[in-house]
C-alpha cells in the first residue's frame, strides 16, 4: 500500500506531505452505525497525516483520505464523488 499511497500523493500534488498509515484495533472506535473505520488525522503545520484504519486499505480508501488533504474545504459528498472519478478515470495524470 505504501507504493499506492506515494503514487497518489504525486498525482494529487501533495508529495511533499509525510503521510503514513496505522491499523487500529476496532475496540478503539465508537461506531455509530458504521461497520468499519477509516479516517485521516491531518497536521497542517507539519504537512503530515496519519490514515487510521481498522480494515485493510484499498486504493479507493487511500485516494479518498488524500483528497481530504488536497481539497480541505470540500464536503464529504464531493470527496466521495471525486474519489470515484479519480479511481475510474481513463486519462493519465
């Protein structure tokens, strides 16, 4: 997944960011109807982020979380739509 993470950071123009992933125990999460947790903690001052997850990451989930860095003012609906567009795009970046 590190290779996919780095590839998408480059495609999204955020390769200067230090982004890591950390698998967490589901017992650490308070679920409100969700079946799993994936989320990013962003440190704007240090240009870094940690993607926390309690299931295995997919390319789709990596794109989604990185879009929160690239487009911080966009809402979740826009992020979801844009994730799908990037994932299924036939053009090269």
